[in-house]
């Protein structure tokens, strides 16, 4: 997602995902399986052990479309999979349920707040590509102690038949009953992480504090807010690529003034630096 936060231009970042397995047992005959490998060829971006939220996958919705002259057409299969710290998932659909030798488009959407019913209602790609997710407190994602903060980040990918991702039209059934189908997908966050550090200097002063009679600094720790925060995004990266900050395309808002979570400034101990981690 390309967004502007005041004068900071940012772009979407990749994350390496470690989890994916259907919650219940999946019974699929040997040589009839379609496996999605979601651990391939990605690199972790700003992943920290103390903030696993940035790459955590709660669930994945998988939609498979047939091909119409190189573009996705109608939905041929849909299912939701709950992940559990595995690096792949096995689809419920059998290889033989897809036309031998035909190409398909396989999309993954992770952590969406849309319901299963919403996804199941999608019939054609044009409906899917127009879906937008709204997270009112996107900038506070991962803060368990803040009411209304989302738990996880929206992510998406299009599966390929190679680790390199060179081909996004995949054959799910090659006609050989002794084979399985293994696809690869690199999930990427729809939101980008922004880290802002401000240091006092000749032209920058932190002055939101009072001085007690004994000279001790007294402060509430300061407040911050974000102007024009995009809180809505298309589910798919290929739709987000055409986004602008125009409110006719996606919803934006000014956040409430706050000192929740990701904001750090304590002038009583350090009145020379302030920092903010946020997501847009």
C-alpha cells in the first residue's frame, strides 16, 4: 500500500510467514493433494521476537478462479483455513476436481475481517478485486491493552507454481494421477510499518511540559495523532497498486490524540528524543 504520512512516503513490505494448517484434519487421498507452501523465498521485514504481530497469520481464505484469456474469471473453489504454526496448508479440494491441463488463478487473503459468508458470496473476480477492508485503528494494531485495536494485519498473495513466482497462472491437475500439486505463495502485508524518530536541536524543541518550583519537569508524556490515516485497503495487492489517498477510493481519517502503545516520549527523563511506530 502506498501512502503519505505528512511528508513520509512509504510502501508495502514483505513478511515471512511461519504458520498454516487447517484446524481440523483434512482427509485427501494420496496423489490427489494440492499443497500451498507459504514459507518460500520471502525475507522477514522488521520482524522482532517481541512483536510477532507483524508477521502472524490467524487464518487464510483461499479462492481459486478459472482463466479467461489470461485474466481470472469465475470462482471454482473457496475455503477458509485456520493456521497453526506450520509452513504449508493442504486444500480440501482434490486435484481431479479441476480440469486436467487447465490454468487457474489461486489467491490467498490472510487475517481478513470479512466473514466466511462474505467470501463465499464471491462469484467472479470482478467482485473479489473490489473488496475493501476497513480497520478503524490500524495504527494501533497489535496493542492488546488498547480497546478496538486490530490483532493482526491484512495480508495477501497470489500462488505460483515455482519458488521464483514467475508464473501466476497455475495448473492444478497435470493429468498424471501419480503426482501431487505444490504451489508457492509469499504473503505480504497491506500495511506498511513507519518508524519516526525526532531529536531536539537548534530548530526542534520539546516544550509540552511545566517546571515545578524545585525545577523538576512535569509532563503528561505528550500526545500524538495522525492526519489522513488510510484505514481502508483493497484486499488484493493488484488493486492496491492503483490506490491513491483520494477519499473517493479508500477511507481516511484523523486519529484521536493519544499516547497509546507505540509512542514514546518522557521529557522528565529524556527531553531530547521522541519516537513513534505506526502502521498505515
